C-alpha cells in the first residue's frame, strides 16, 4: 500500500513539474507599417526540419500557442505578396513569452535578392475559392495595352475579357460581379460594371473570389474582384514606365502613342504615416488612310491618379484614405474607313472616388472597421450635328443620333466587427457587419433618329424617338451579415453565415445562407479538399429600371419603292409589377488543392451556378396578342412593334471544370497553365434597349462571352544568360458566339447560333535588367500576336 502511495505522489510531482515547465507564446503578425495580417498561418517547429504546430492569427494579427517545454524553436510564416519568414529561430523560456513578427511586402526585383512570392501554400485560413495576381504578375506578364488594369485581369484563371474589354468572371455578366477597391464598392452606379481606370503601378494584388463567397460580400452572384493598392513605407521609392513616346510614320511623322506610368511613395512621417501616388496617361492617335487629309485622324487622352495614405493614429487605431481620379476625352470617337468624320461623336468622362476607413483594436481582442466612400461619375456624348444618321451597306453617314449627359453617384458606409475567439467543440471566430449605400443617377438624353438604307439608297426603315430623355432615379440599399469560422482542428474548417439585403426599389429583405468547408486529411498536409453552397442575390441595376422613364422609339418601315408600309410603330418599355422579385443564384462548388514537389501547386475546381428570377424585358405582343387598349389610346392609336415589360423570367446556367498548374522556380520565376471546360447559357441572351430595338423570336442560347474551351498559360522564366529573362502569354479559346441580324433588325436563326473562329494569342518578350546610377532599369522587346 505504501508503495502505491509513493508511486501516486511521484506521478503527481511529475505532472506538476510538467505544468510548471509549460511554455505559452503570444505573438502578433504585421506588415512593416504595423497593419495586421489576419488569418495568416504560423507554424512553430522544435527543429528546423521537424513537424510543426500550426496556429492561425486572428483578424488583428494576434495568435497564441502552448508548447511542451522551453528552448529553441523555429518559426515559418508565409503570406502571398510578402517576403516569407522561414526557419526564424526564437528562444522561449518557461511561462509566458511574447514575440512580434513582421512580414515585408514585395516591392522591387533585384538581381541579388529573391523577392518573388512563394507558391500559394495550402490555405486553411478560409474556405473561399480564391485566385490571386500579384504586382509582379501584372507587371511581368506581356499583354496588350499594359497600362490598363482590365487587360491584366485575364491572366487570372476564370476571368474572360470580351471584345469591348469587359470583364466576365465565372461565366457571369459584368454587372454580376462585385468590384471592390480597398474594401469599398467601386462598381459603376448605373451600369454595374468595372468602368474605373486604375494604373497598374498602384496595384499590390488582385483577388478573384468565386463559388464559395463569404457573406461579407453580396450583390455579385458571379464572384468578387477585390483590388488591393500599395501604400508607402519608411523609404522613398519611385518607378517610371513607358516614358518614351512612340514615333510613327503614317501620312507623316507623328506621335502614335504614349502611355507613361509613374509611382512615387514614401513616408509622410517615418514610423507613423505613409503615402503612395500613382499617375498614368494614355495618348492615342489613330489615322485612317482611306479618308482625306484633315478628316483622317483622331487623338484621345486618358489620365488617372490614385493617392493612398496610411496614418497610425495610435497603437490601437490606423486610418486609411484613398483618392482616385479619372479623366477621358476622345474627340471624333468612332472614326473609321466606313464611319467618316460627320458620323463620329465627342466623348468626355470624369470620375472621382474617395474613401476613408478607421481600423480600431478595442479591449477584449475586438477589431472594428468603420469606413465611408463616395463615387461620382460624369459622361458626355456629343454628335457632330443633328442630321439623320444613316446606315448603308457601304458604311454610315449623317450625324450620330444620341446626344447625352449623365451623372451618377454612390455613397457607401461600411462597418465590420471581428469578435474575440471562443472555444466550443473547437475554436469559433465571429465576424459581423453592415453596408449602407445611396445611389443616384440623372440623365438628359436627346435622340434624333437613324435609318437603314438598301443598296440602291432606298430607305428600308427609319427610327425616330419621342418623349423626354430626362430621367432620374434614387435607390437606398442596406445589408447586414454574420459569419462564424469554426475551426474544429487545424486541418478542418467550417464557415457558415447569413446575409440580408434590402433596397428601396424592391422594398423587401432577402436573406441568403452560405456554408463552406475545408479539410486537410491526416497525413496529407499538402492536400486540401473543399466545398460549399451559397445563395447569392444580385444588385438591383439602375440601368434596367430607368428604361421606362427614357424615350420611346417610333419606327417606319418602307417597301422596295421607298413608300411607307404603315404608320410609324411604337417600341416602349414598361414596369407593371410594383415589387419585382430579386434575382438569385444558387452556387455549388468543389475543390482539390495539392502541393507536390517544391514550388509546384495544382488545383482542380468544379463550379455550378443556377440563376432564376433574373430581370429581363419581355415583349407582350405576338401575332395572337394585341396591345392593350390603354396603350393604344396613350399613343393615339398608333401600331406597336413591341411593348417590353420587365419580368422575372430570366434563367441562367453556368458549369465549369478547371485544372490549374503553377510552378515557382528558385522563388523568383514562375509559370502557370490552366484549362477550363465550361458553358454559360441563358433564356435572356439579347438585352433589349431603346437604342437597339432588335427583334428576337427565340432568346435562348449561349452568352456572348461563352467559351466552352480555354487554355491559358503564362510565365516569367530565366534564360542561360545572366540578367536576361523571357516572358510569355498564351491564350487559346473557343471563338465567341454571335447572331446574324437581317436588314429589318430581326435575328436570323437562333440567337448567338454562330461562332467566330477559335482565338489564339501568343505574346513573347525578352527582358534585360541592369543597374544604372543606383537605379534598376529594364529593357524589354517582343511581339504580340
């Protein structure tokens, strides 16, 4: 019996000694300006190559971990867009220890220093599907018109750029994506598109989030495009690109194009406040050799400036501000061999976007963000006169038929709160927030008319416009969300949340659930399996609800002799439903991420999107349905071509499989290869408007940007010659679909039943880097095909 008591006492002493020797480490991860890097994974190892203990930082960058014994430990921390911290040695004593870690953002490329981001590690901090393009990718990959950020977005798998430069994510329309600049909505208030001009020198990284979307983000069923801009640090830095104008000979020597970009950043007060300013200009001259001298050229100017600041008001408070301005003027826009000077118009556009956000760290490990943003846009379209615009088989003549002035605005207030973590069958981290918006639009549009002529110059149809083109619309939007990130163990994460959206046009709330999970199987730490489901509601587009307040069309049809067939017919838009339903999408996605050998990462994704209750205008008339008498009386018993009524009849379908392979070489060079098989279909392909009243009998088919097969590849690779590199972009896809329209404006056959030939693009450039007078220079030449 005495032996048992002594054994029990010895075991108790051992337990007490072990508890006394326990080590507790508290730390915080920030960038060089003191901004927190929330969600980053910190791995602590007892030996440089041994197994590690992973822990995830909270939104304020703080983490806590308990270790078995004091001694030396090695720490690994990686974050995309930052210099990695690897095998960093720390010495921990018994009891409490506190260590802060700083990750420096990638800024420059030196021959002697490895600065390229590490390959994306298996990311267990979120269940979202995220593709990222860093500043190095945007600058190094050769794509045409490199000073336009929108052209760079297509290097991201899942992003397709249409013929007009529009950006489509995961098969969605441009207005089905939420565009965010430093946490604020920069979507155009009227069109819902990404219309802002931003210098690529201002961009730190771009994230494209699709499939599994956090409830923090709404109003974008196709995904989220989040742009993060640069801030300065304690060192003054400057870059300049394309500062030498291009000299060309086209009917004489001339400046054909000039696209300089400049960035300047540094401290306002070292250790306390910093700034970064990016400025770019695009000057383009076009010469049409078929036109007579004096009427054969046009020049356009475009400029943008983005100023970003960060001020650390106190150890617990950081203030961020940003100011973006855009200016564009394009006289004689649309000049071509078949569109002479008289048919062109002068375009003028302006925009300014301001935002301010205060990030506060309160007692009890609570992080609160409060911000405000204002977006103002102005556009002017001026024709060369008021003569009737004529469309002939040989081209156009007369004056363009639209004279428009438009002003739009958005005011936004956001509040985000990250609550303290708590334990309940794992660790829970709650995030709640709200988003309030006020949108306004005003327009004054005057349309004259246009006519279509046959080959013998006899008119086929003539369209003029009636009613007032002055219209305005105001909308208020309110949203709230809550999300729980439940980490059952380091290798298993479940995220669930709710989002509610309301606006003044539709007058009711919609609640959307979201859920996602990510799992790294035991013994397969380099593997991540993920999946999720979410209901997502699109934003209410002002452009759609303005159409009944705009002008209506009056079209006269002529026979072969040029005599009117009947009195001019009316095409009008109307909204009869008091409260239409809000368009909604159900997104389901699966993913498999795998790290292989050092620097090699593969990702396989499946995305299923189904949309219903979408907005579309449907013609109430057909050979068996006559116009209602109230409409006949309103328009003095004129005949009708169409009465387009807003409905919720739109249905959309998108499915995609994507395989992506990425390889980082020597932590400096990189290549990517991605193949996507997809389809994007709708029963509302043609978008009817008063400016283009086409006639469609069967509006079901592929969307105009549908590309069933796409192979995307790019790389920035070394050569056998020191300081020489090669960069390339490969983009092959199925040709976009298109429709054939007859002379009387009717779609022949099915809508988008034809396809252009397959698109193939290969851009190949070589680059030589060198230092001159303590500055890093790069000379690049190549060809774009």
